[in-house]
C-alpha cells in the first residue's frame, strides 16, 4: 500500500493527488452541506465572502506548490522546472507558473459567468435554485478537465510539437474573441437546446430544485417524466464549459506542461466560479472590456512559444507580470468606462 501511494502518477506521487482531491471534496461538501443546505437566494455579502475565500485558497495553494517543488517531491514534465539550477529556483519557478495559470484560468472563468447569466435569464430560473445547477455543473467540469488535461499531457509527452498547434490555436482564438467580443450567444438557436427539445419531454414548469418531474402527458393523459428548465440549463452549462475548455486547456499547457500545476490551477479557479457568478451576474455589463483584455492574454500566451524561438526562454515571472498587467488594465478600464452606466434590466426571453 505504501508503494502504491509513493508511486508516481503524471510526475507526482499518488498521495499528493489523493490529498488534493480530498481537499476539493471537502470544499464541495462544505459548500453544499453547510452553506447551501436549503435552497435560498445567496446575498451579495454571502457570495462575496465565499468567492473571496475560494480565491484566497487558490492563491494560498501556491505555497503548497512551492513546498512540493522545493523538496523535489514531483518529477516535473516542465522544462523551466527541470532546468532549474537549485531547489529554490525550482520552487519559485513552479510557484510563478502556478499563479500565472491560476490567473488566466480565473479570468477565463469570468467569461463563463457571462454565458451562465444568459442561460439562467433565458429559462427564468430563480436565483435560489441556480446554486444547485452550478454545483452539479462544477462536478462535471472537474471530471471533464481531468480527462482533457490527462489527454493533453499524454499527447505532449508523445508529440512535443503539438504545443505549437495549441499555441497557434490560442492566437487564432484570441484574435477571434477580440473581433467578436460584442456578440452575445444565441440561446434560442443553440443546437444542443434544439436537439433536447426534439428528443426529450421538456416542461416550462420549475418545481423547486428538481431536475425531473412526473406529470401527465397532455396527449395521452399518462404520467410521464419531464425534464425541468434546471436540467436543460445544466446541460447547456456543461456544453458551454466544454467549449471554454477547448480554449482553457491549450492556454494552460502553453504556460506550463506540468500536469499537477495545470490541473490544480484549473480546479482552484473553477471552485470559486459559483460564488463568483452570484457576485458578478448582476454587474456583467461593468466588465465589457475584460473580454478584449482576455483576448490579448490568449494571443500573448499563444505567441510566446514562437517568440522564444528568437529571443530565448521568457522568464515565468515576466509572463506572470504581463498577464496580470493586461487583465488588470482591462478590469480598470471597464469599471471606469461604465462608471455612470445604469444596471442592465433583467430580461426574460420567451421559451
């Protein structure tokens, strides 16, 4: 048993992975069991405290990363960490890579908030029931990201040239995001929603936190199972994250190829997404220029691997500084430009 726990999985001892996953489970259990045992509309104060706690945990975990790499526990797959000339340099390099990845993933999570707000508005789901959808959505995201990151790590180990594909894709995505920043998703014409409406019984009725209800079929009078708007919203949010993951996973692998740093920075950014949603949902219009800043970050991160062919390795500290500066600039510009804008009215679209 000791040998199993001490063996390596993706460069990290199994006991470290188990400890991290246990921490995630405990956080989710506290969130669901203690903080949201009964359906209620989260207050702004409650959401801000929870979002702040999750973000603090994300930043604090960088100290764990520093300790692990300082003590040489993992066998990293990242060249910057492998080529470190001392324990201290290895630890600080891992710390910088983790924080850079966490900042980028946290900002990409902001983009998720905009889409989730539109989905909940379209289906007119009351705020007191949105947490249940988000909670199960996050569970799906954790599993999905684990699969995608595992596949990404395996591909990079086998074909290192695939990093250039990831990077070129990020540059393309960043440019596309910059051009289409003002366009909003068309929920009504979403192909997933159209497919579900064609192949499933879907009711407009919301019955508490239930994903399914049993009700008579208007044609036959027979009691059958119907999917509620909460279930449909959950499916759309999961597919939306799948699309975001196509950007997110290449982005973090362009920053570091260490699977442990990639996964932990992803998960800690996602854990605070529920609380972050309730903080930002009512003021998404105040962050209009954040998408432009995020698009620039994707272009910068994606082009870095090509730039390094001419100027040599870019220090992780420089990458972190540039990333934070661009994103902070986008946030400050957004808040200043929209300082006098009235709140956007809540629009509920026809089903």
